[in-house]
């Protein structure tokens, strides 16, 4: 089921009656700007997704607290290398 030529003519006639001949160019211009901005937004979204890279998770060694005390004790227990 597709839209035929007579359905398109009827839709255009109804739009012309609703908006009038004077406002029709403004309405179509606004519609074109909206479509252009929509396409621009889609392309920007695709570019952002392409630029994003998965970030590696790195573990940092604790410097303070109970773990730091344990690390200091284990370092003292090891014999010094000459």
C-alpha cells in the first residue's frame, strides 16, 4: 500500500488551505532547517561514538592506611641487597 499521486495532491491542497500561500514558504523553510539540524545531530553523534575508545582500568597502589603499613613491614623484613 503506497501513497498515490492523488493523495499527495490532496495533502498539499490541505496544507495550502491551512497555512495560506503567504506563510507556506516560511513553514517550508522552518521544516527544512529542522531536518538539516536533525541530520547534523545524527552525524555528530556518530562522530562522537567513533572517537570514544574503551578506557583501560588501572589499579593504583594504596599509599595510606593499613595497606601502607603492611607494605612498609614487608619491605623491612626483606634483606638488603649489597
